[in-house]
C-alpha cells in the first residue's frame, strides 16, 4: 500500500520527531529536575537555541493583517532577557530567533533587525526601563524607514513593538529583580 517514497518520508519524519523530542528533553528535563539553581550547560544552551529557532520559524508565518506575533514575542523577550540576565543571552536570543525566521522564509529579513534591536536595548540596559523601550522603538523606525528593510510598512508594523514596550513597562522592577535572582547562580547573586 505504501510506496517507496512514502516509507522513506515516514522514516525521515520519525527520525526528525525523535530528534526534536531529544532536544526538548535536553532543555526542560534539567530545568524541571534541578530548577534554576544552576546555569544551563553548553549542550542545554545549544538545544535551547534549536528550540528558539523552531519557535521563530513557526512564528514567522503568524501574521494577523500585518500584526506580527514574531515581532511581539522577540521584542518582549529581548526587553525581558536583557534586564534579567547578561548580554550574551540577549544576543543569543536575538540571533536564534532571527535565524529561525530566516529559515521560515529563506530570507534574512528579520536577522539584522533583531540584532539591531538587541544592541539598542543593551546600550541602555543600565538606565531606566523607558530608555530601553525608546531605543527599541527608535531602532525599529530607523530599520523600517531609513534602511527600508521591510516590503510594506504600515502602522501595524510598529504596533507589536509598542505593545511589547507597554507590557515591559507594566512589569514592576521588583518582579524583574526576583526573576534575575532566580536565573542567576550563587556566584552572580
């Protein structure tokens, strides 16, 4: 009943599914077992990057009349990660989400803006939260209007970033401090 090609496709999909399960277990099992007491190992960080790439690949095609859920997720994630952890995690998040969205459309459209957003947020990390949000918004305006990197620009292009900034500004500093203490190990506290 199954042809030769169908059997090969089934085996290939089965192997890919097993690999995704292994990657997910490599990330979530240590977090569930030991909590956030220890930093993730290199293998766990690589697996987390692969999961973020898959998430970016999936979110790249989730637009609602021009409203990009990918931009909302990445902007919120960058603002949060930059303020609760170190710079390398922020750049890792931006680059892996950019690679994932690049793989979805075979176009490096989002790779550069995400890293530009991360760098803009990192520059103003030590100042008040509003400056991180303003730097994110200004960097998006520069990317969208000056470099003309997007195919079609509308008001909906900027709304996900503004919404992410509003969400980030609503989070109290005490909650950010608690998250930062939870994610840092004993030597960083």
